[in-house]
C-alpha cells in the first residue's frame, strides 16, 4: 500500500527511477537512459525523465543530464539497498547474520556439549530458514535490467 507522500510512478517511469538510483551521485543523459533500459527512442526516455522531474524526484542540470533530488525508496525498492552498483535484498543481510549466529551455536554445542544449546538453536534455525526464503523471494522481484549493465 502506498503512503500518501509516496509519488505514484510505475512502468517505464519506475524503471528509469531505479536506473537513476543505480547511478548514485552521478547523473545520466537521455541517450544513456534509453540505451540502458532498451527504450524505443530517446524521446521516450526524455518523456519518462520529465515525468520524474514533474513529480519532484529528479532534476535536470545545466548540461541536460538528470539525477535524483532525494533518492527515496519507492515501492519494492524499500526492501533493497545498493552496494557497489548491485541491488541487494535487505533480508539477505539479516539471513546471513542469523545463519552466522546459528552456526556459532552449533560450534558452541560441539565444543562444550551443552544440551541446552540445541534447544536454543531451534528458533534460530527456523528464523534463518524463513529469512533465506524471504531473501530468495525478494531476489526474484528485483528489477531485471540492473544485471545487464
């Protein structure tokens, strides 16, 4: 569900928005956007970029290049972060953390042989499995054009 503050963008405009997110502090030109997203013409890229400007999400600089004003997380992007140009599901970080915790419980059990550690590990194993499944689901819904860059 969208919040009242969240601008409504979808389709090609949303793809252009995500592309600009991947650029970080760099700006992108019309042809660059058109080529990266496989849009039919530079005019269609320009149209999408202007829609982002109208909604207050992007701006055009003096050189005619576009960049985001305040990179907000819109729609499914709320569940991802960028790391060196790669789109990573947040849940993946949580899954790795819980998995490391679970592994340390198992090591502790092997070293000290404490039966109570096995009982303490069960919720951790369950949480880890749930987070890995959620991270996998998010991985499947990520925008696909990012991998082609």
